């Protein structure tokens, strides 16, 4: 992938399988964000191709990627802090009832679905009406992930999900990833922290300066090995 | 809500009978109605994350348009009302388009249009008629129907503008809390980037909000023009600040994403109570601005405290 004269990514190739978690590791500047932007339809690759279900696709926009089932949860979770969980959940896709000028949001259905889907991620929302700012980081992440899954994500890209979480909440992330995998979703977990990737990943792709430094399976991966690969020392 | 009761109680004691009685209450409601209509529209815009400082100028522009069309060019009243509404909506579109296109803070953009619209009002009035005060609307064909709809006193001393105010509050609350648009308004103000990513047409929402504040200004202008059978090039001056103050007193956040139409209505009520209370008490009207500023500051502090409590109780 070339930006002007800068080769941001070169000969990067990897695959994501349903029910599997692929961790994308790399230090800052390794090319992780570029790769995420290509995967999610924000940028078009200058070379190479993307295949979904074996079929070659091109994403003209983020919406096109989303329609193909590739959803991304960014670091900020894409939530509006002062809005309630159910309003966030259905933002831009509010369920309605009634016709014409009396068309209104089906509040009861929206709240019920939001509550149920978030519970399926292991988080009980006692009051789906409360602003999400009052929820913990892990609870907010559950809402964001549950939303992506509800609207048909088949590949879930988690962009630096642990960056804003504390130690205990990183454990809830593990739980949420596990539940998403059980639903047959393929997960791409982007992080610069091997310690967060190890408990979760089935496969590890290490990027260094725009190239793939190594692709490892869970058996071969360890924190020291991943760290040295990211830093550029040894195999 | 509690604050409003406090203010009422204060004046009920200090101003006594005239304030508490029917005439006093009617005076408060009549004064609150036009401000209340503006405040609801302005509150919705603020919830959507923007300001409209040109609202008062659009009041002046709309009123002058009606008077020029009818008295200078001889139009009947109802087509003049229609055209002036389109003109006001156009002003709102200009505001919205400028804010969305330039990315400048709406505070700055509408500060500019405040002067442009006011200048257009004064300039066109003086240029076409040599005067800045126009009257005689009562002789225009169609006046009686308009007067009944917009300027009458159907219930004792209570004016029909109060009914319009109520309708605007109901409509505003409905849109904000019960429709997808309302969700989009709150998201546009409280998290525009996340809203865009979710597919909310943020730019379109903001432009629509600017058009709605402009139309609210038109409604107020037209009610005043019909009631006084005339207008003045300076009509509406300062109303933008009063409307924002009323919205803020009623709990709307300056930073966007939170607020209510009912709150803005209550804010307008508080405003009117202070206004009428001072008049009735016989205190020098100059002190009105001191009072207003104090109430505004107190309301913002109180609302901030309440919100912090609500957000931390989780």
C-alpha cells in the first residue's frame, strides 16, 4: 500500500477464519492502522486484493465493507457518552412503529434487544436508559461489540481494545472475544501489547515496518518471542 | 423545575397579590410565550451542538418582509406570510450551509449573519420607505383571519401565542425523545464522529436545525407584527441571548448533546417571571439585567451539579 512515495505496507498477506482470533501485532508505525483502514473500506489498496468467502471484493466505502459483514470497533468505541445504551445501540438504525407523522421509535423493542444482546456478551444492563458514560469501560465495550454483532458482523476488527481498559477489564475483553468466536465470527485483534494478545489469539501476525515479520500459531507464540519480532531482533 | 418554583415563590412573596393573581400570571405567560417558542428551537439546536446568534435578526427580517410586501408593494397578508416564511427558512439554510461547509464554529458564523440580516432589515426598510418603523397592517386584506390565529386573546387576558408555545413544546419534545431524528440530534451534539460512523447524516441534521430556529423566529415575528399591526427594524434585538439563556436555565448543555424542550420552556417561564416580577415590585427595570445574569449563573451551576451527581451515581 503506497501513500505518495511512502510504502506503508508491502506484501502483507493474511487470512481470517470464522471462529478464529487473529492478532495483528506491531509497534507504532508498523502499518497496523493502514491495514485496518484497508480492511474496513476507508482506504483502497494501491496493490493487492481482498477476498471474502473466496470471492474477490473491492470496498468503495466503509459502508460497503460493513455491508459485507466487516465491522470495526475503534478505541473510542464509537459511542455517544450522554446517550443511553439502547439509543447508542440503535443509532442510525432506530426501529420504528407507526406511519407518516406519527412514526416513532419503538422504544420498548429497542431497549429489550439492546439489553438482550449485551447480556449475550456477558454484561447485564440493569437500566438500558442510563447514559453509557455511567458504565464501566468493559460494559461499554460489551455494548459496542454486541451492537456490531447484532447488525451482522462476520468479521470483527477490534482496534486497540485494551488501550483504555484496566487490568481487570482486560479479562472481560477476553470473555467478550470468546463469546463472539462462539457465534462463528472471525476476529482481528489489533494491538501493540503481546500480553493482551496471547490469552486470546489463535494466530499471530507480526508487522514490522510495513512488512510481515512472522506469522505464528498459538503454540509457537510467547511474549518474549513476539516482543523481539516486533522490535526487529531475531526470528 | 425546582428552580422555577423557587423563583415564583420569591416573587409571590415580594411582589404580593398582583403577581400571584390571574392578571399577574397572565402577564407572565404572555411574556413567556414568544421567548418560549424561540427557546425551544434554540435548545434543540444547542442539543445538536450548534448556536444561532442570528435568531433575533431573523425575527426583525421576517417582520419587515411582511410589512414591506403588504404596505409597500400592496400584497394581501397571507401570501406575504408565506413568502416571509420562505425567506426565513432561506436565512436558516444560509446559516446551516455556512457552518457545515466552512467548519467554523456556529457561534462565529451566526454572529456574522446576525449583523448581515439586521443590516438587510434596516437597509431595505430605510431604502424603500425612508422609515424604519412600518405600520398599518390592520388595513391589509386577510388581516382578520391572521389576527384571530396569531394575535387574539381567546381566554380572558391569555393570548393565543401561549397555545402556539405549547404546541411547539409538544412538537419539540416529541421529535427529540420519540423519533429517530431526535436520536440523531442528540448524537450530533454529543458525539458527532461516532454518529457519522453509525451513518447519521450529521450535516443534514444541523442544517435542518438551523432552518427550524429560523422558522421559530418567523413565527414570533409574525405574531408580533399582527398584534401590533406593524414592525420596527430593530425588532428581536437581543432575543438570541435571551433564548440561549432560557435554554441554559432549563438545563440545556452549552457543549451539546443534552437538554430538553420542556426545560427550555421552563427557562422561558423563569425569565418572564423575573421580568414581570421586577415590573410589579416596582424595582427599577435597569436591575432586570443584573437579576437575569445572576439567575443564569445560578442555573448553570445548579444544573452542572445535578448532572455530575447523575453521571457519578453509576
